[in-house]
C-alpha cells in the first residue's frame, strides 16, 4: 500500500465558502472533517467525523447532517475518489485521502 495520497487544494474563494457552509451546518467553527462512505444493513451511508476548533470531536446527531457535509465537500472537490475516506483541513483548504498508518511498534521485524 502506498503512503502517498491524492491531494486537492481549494482556492481562497472556495475555502471561505466551505468554511461558511460547514459553520452553518455544524453550528460552530470546524478545524477538520473526515467523510467516509460505509455499508450499513440498509445500504450505503455517509459518515462525517467533525473536529472543532478546540481539537475535539463535534457530535452530529442527525443522520442527514452527515449526508449534507459529504455533499458540500463532494461539490467542492468533484475529482476526489469518494469511494475512499477523505480528510479536509479547513485552515489549509486541502482535501486528501485518509491513510491509516501502521504503528511503529508493529513495523519492526522483532518477534
């Protein structure tokens, strides 16, 4: 598996618009958001993990908010691979594929 990810960077205008739309959707400043497509027994659904400006997760209790957050980012970054989890950093305007890195303790060749 490659450690490189596909990155997309929003221009200044798009960044401001995304910041405002995410603030309106979540009800507070957003630092980062991860969008993942998951399989549920009743079909595929979007799940959004939102990190607020304090660095803590912001609960999104209403299921429709997850879908709306996904659509906001999909509209801004239509060329991203939305079959993979995507991380959006509000401060930098960068969207990239989420990569789960192997912990260093599991990367050693020791028994």
